[in-house]
C-alpha cells in the first residue's frame, strides 16, 4: 500500500504519513509522522482527529528514539550460551533461522506442546493476531487465554451489560460529576483527562477513588484513598445509601434491572460504618459520595482496570457498573460509565480474520497469567503435554507476568525451545533460543480499534523496515512456508489483511485517506435500557463483594509476617515494560521505587532514598524507598514495570506478585499482594 500522498507544500524529501499509536493505551492516538530523506524525524499527534486532538504523551512523542534506538535487534539471532548463563547470541540468516525453527517445531509430536504467547505490545489487528492466529490454528498449537490485563473487568461488563460497552469519551465534557475510579488518567488515559478537565472548568466536581494519591488525585476536588480490593464494599455502601434515602430511579430500576431485590438485600448489609471499616475510610466519605452521586446529574464514572486486579475484581466491576442503573444516570449521554469501549467494534470486525477453520482438532487453552506454573508443569491427563516450545511476540512475560521467580525458572528450562519476536533484547528475549527482529509501527502497515474511544484507525508505514527487521505478519508467513503450509490464507498480503479486518460498513478507502473512521453509534446507549444481556436488562444477580486473597482481614496469619498491601500501578513514563530502555524516559523515572508512607517508613527505620527489599515468601525485589504522601498508611506502591536487568538487582516488582486468579475472567490479581519492606 502506498503511504499518504505528499501533501501540497511539502518538499519531495519531506513527507507526512498518517499513523496510529500501537500501544496498549485506551487512547489510540492518530499520528502525524514527518519523514525527511527516508528517516522519521518527528512523531506528533493529528490535531484533526477529534478523539485525540493532536496531543501525544511524552512516551510516544519519543517514538522515533525507540525505532532508531542503537540497541534495536535488526538481524535474526541464535543462542550460543546455556539458558542459565549470561545470554550470548550469534547472528544468522533469515533462511537458516526459519528452517531451523520449523525443523524444531516439526520434531514435536503433539502440536499442543507448542505454545503461542502474545499480548498487546502492538494493538494492531495485523501485527497482532491476524497472521499469527492463522499459523497457530493450522499448526494445531495450544490456545492462549489472554487475561493479563483486562479480562476480569471484561467478564464483569459482559455479565452486567451484555458486552464491553460504555459512555462515549467526548460526553464526559458535559458531565457534572465524574468519579475517576481506579484510574490514574493523567498518566494512562491522557485524552480522557482532557474531557474531564473541560467538565471541571465548567463547574463539574471530580472525585478520585484510588489507594494511591496519584497526579490525577492531585487535580480532583476530592480523593478517597480506600484500601486495595475494597471497591466492591464501597459500591454496596453507596447502594445502601441510595436505597435507605429513597434516591433510586425506581422507574429505571423496575424496567431495566434484573435481580434488584437480591442486590438490595445484600446492599442493606453494608451501612456506611461497616463500609468505612472494610475500606479504611470514614463513614462520612461514604455518605458524602452517595449524596453527590445521587444528587448530581449527569453523573459519570470513569472506571479503569487498576481496580479489578484483585481477587474480587470482577464482582467489584459488576457492582460499580450497576450504580448508574440504580440512579438512572444512563438516561443522559453524559451519564453512565466507561471502562472499555471495545465491544462497540465487535459488529464491525471480521470474526474469520484468524481463520479458525484451519484448526482441525480442538486444543487445550493455557492462561497467560499462570505461565510460571504452567512452564514448570509435567505432562498429565488433565494438563496435557508438557510445554516444549514457546513462541512469544508482542509481550515481555519474564518482566510482566506475575510471580516472576517461577516464570524465569520456566524460561530457563534447558529442554524448552523458545522463539521471541522483538524489537529489543528484553528480559524475555534474553532467555530465547532464537530472537527474530520485528518492525516497529513506523515500518509496517496496520489497522486499529480502540478501547477508550470508538474510532477505527489506520497506520501507514512511514519508512522501510530497518536492517533485516520484518513485520510479525511476514515472520509468520515465513514460518508457515518453512513448515510447508500451503493454504491460500498464508498468501494474503498486509494490504489484503487490512481490507479483510473489518466489515464493509467501514469504508476502507475513506479510512485509508482520512486515517480514521468513527463508528456510527447511539449517543446515550442505555437511555432506554436495551442492554445486550439475554433479558435486555442490566443483570444484578449474584454480584457481591469478595475480599482479597491477601489482606489483614482475610489472611491475618500472613499479614502478621507481611503487613503491607502492595499495589504496582504503571509508572507514567513507561508503558508496561515498554520504553524502560529508552534512556530519556528512564531518566525521568530515574530508579525503581516503592512509595511508602512516612509512618510505615519510620516504623521500619527507613530513610527516603534507602535501598530496600520488598519481599514475601515468593521473592524479593530490590528498589529504593520513596517516603511519600502518595502512599497511604498500610499500602505501598511499587511502580511498574521495570525490566529486571535494568533494575537495581536484576529483579522487578513481579518478583512478589502471585498467580492466583480473579473471581471472573481468570485474570491475575497483581494488586492483591502482601509484602514487608526492609533495608537491603
Ligand atoms: N503511562 C502509562 N499509560 C498506560 C500504561 C502504562 O503502563 N503507562 N498502561 C496501559 C495499560 S496496559 C492499561 S491496562 C491502561 C489502564 O491501566 P490501569 O492499570 O488502569 O492504569 P492506571 O490508570 O494507572 O490505573 C490504575 C490505578 O488504579 C489504582 N488502584 C490500584 N488498586 C486499586 C484498587 O484496589 N482500587 C482502586 N479504586 N484503585 C486501585 C492505582 O493506584 C492506579 O492509580 O493504561 C494504559 N496506559
Ligand atoms: N505488577 C504488575 N504487572 C503488570 C501490570 C501491573 O500493573 N503491575 N500490568 C499488566 C498489564 S495491564 C498488562 S497489559 C501487561 C502488559 O504486558 P505486555 O503486553 O508484555 O506489554 P509490554 O511490557 O509493553 O511488552 C510488549 C512487548 O512487545 C514488543 N512489541 C511491540 N510492538 C511489537 C511488534 O510490532 N512486534 C513484536 N514482535 N513485538 C512488539 C515490545 O518491544 C515489548 O517488549 O503487563 C501486566 N503486568
Ligand atoms: S500511549 Fe496512549 S496517549 Fe500515548 S500516544 Fe499512544 S495512544 Fe496516545
Ligand atoms: Mo493493560
């Protein structure tokens, strides 16, 4: 496909290319990429794009620095050292690498012993699963349950509303009250913040509900610093107040909520005093929040995934998602809730893109969040074959998956054959048998959906692939050819894949020309009910508060040894573990830190800046203590997700997290974690 035509006024040596930010971020910004003499010299936002209006975050405005990074992997690499030794690699040709990988895969008797492992390093439809999915389907490899981020909340929204649907981003600007709940929007959802800030300027009240006093909490009118994993109790307490004070929209409840009687009986067990005790806040905070929520219209909730990373995270999302159904906030386009907008895209996406029919036999499914345990598991009738080969792309599991001591041990298995498609020598690439050089967003074509807004975007390639790098699509095509797969599905070019990705309702020519297409959608989706559940009503049945696996009240013996609750939300200048190796961004974050309240630091004799060990029975993470009012007493904030090898002692925050799963969606409970902190 041709890049954008050279616009009038630009010299032939300089051209503008329209792109899309590939990162796992709700915003999916439209990019304006300036290419001079076949080199990208600037990455900016496109001011014309209504949802993201020309502003980029600091990270992606440095995207060219990432693409032209001197440490880019630009040739296929083959391991020459043992997995337990410092990593050493030699360069090999593509032909040799692909032939050898294919030979290794063919030698595996049961294809289910071959495991793909990927997430949202790029959220592109093409460089994500389009060709990879075809390859693994044809191979008959194990399936992967992609749970590491959002599946608890996704399952909860689906159970409650019938799909991952929510308010439109732009109408937050018209809200009069916004609850920013489990979201550090300024750091992780910048363009939402622009609309919230507009509402604030117009007189709206903003309330942040978050254990950490984030930069977003600093800018809100009120901050409610509850204990991690207690959001479900707070939601029940709010319902208690709505019911006790007669603040329900009875008509909306009667017509559009299923299971209200059952929910009401549960909520009445949660008077503000009990909620206060469970959540570690005051009863007046509960009462005040309920009053504000019931008496202000339109009232909107921006929920984010931070609050669902605990055992009861799915139920907590269900309960919070029911709040706008009880007050009838959904009647207004600026009222309701947004966690994810991704369900809006479902009717416009081609469900056959990954060619499920190429899979001839059903396969087992491995949960990506338990990869540590699963790599160490022996063959058994329940589990199936031992994992013998792992093909990783768009993810850095050794850094981001929970309980990394086990993940590392699994990747170090001498009998495991690991292929990693990457831009850089990440912690995961360091443990590969082969590292295959992948292109970045500036070098390949892709099409994107979003989860914070409802536009489809296209990313035109701005420059040719650097070195010998290849798009993921091309790498999987090459692997398919080396395996002898001859189905026509493997002959599709990236442009053909891009045209196949959506239904005809998305005008591909217009998308290609303008760079984005907005989905045609109703403004206030549930104003008249119309939930996508089987009954057409919001489903309240069964939703309840579940305490954490690890907390002072649920596991007192463990808490006696490890009394601090640790959450590990993202650092502002990294994107999960991406950008940790971009020096200008790492310099801003400076060092891996754990934020600790002055009282907790004093009780442990810790000074600000001291090198500390954050530890529990699973492992020990070395970082620096930052004594900070951003941490509440009893809770420490271990900002993520550093590359282990760029941290202080070859470890990161996932050294101490566990692999137990959430109540719904089988997601990791990263923020349900007890630790102790001591001077190192
Ligand atoms: N700069 C930056 N932006 C990002 C990312 C990044 O790494 N860096 N990551 C991206 C990804 S992958 C995602 S999934 C999205 C969304 O990613 P999220 O993980 O939702 O990110 P945050 O907005 O930081 O929201 C998490 C907030 O929830 C709070 N929190 C933790 N536990 C609890 C709890 O039990 N209850 C409540 N109420 N709050 C809690 C944390 O303190 C934090 O402020 O952001 C994306 N954007
Ligand atoms: N303790 C703790 N752990 C967490 C979290 C937390 O809050 N706390 N957050 C969790 C969340 S929300 C998420 S989403 C996961 C994220 O985990 P991952 O999805 O693994 O995300 P990243 O760490 O950004 O790693 C993505 C990798 O993909 C590579 N990549 C990017 N584009 C391409 C491409 O086009 N081709 C190829 N081959 N590679 C590419 C990048 O170089 C990068 O190394 O981490 C989770 N881990
Ligand atoms: S990471 Fe998010 S805010 Fe930053 S450019 Fe990408 S989509 Fe926009
Ligand atoms: Mo995520």
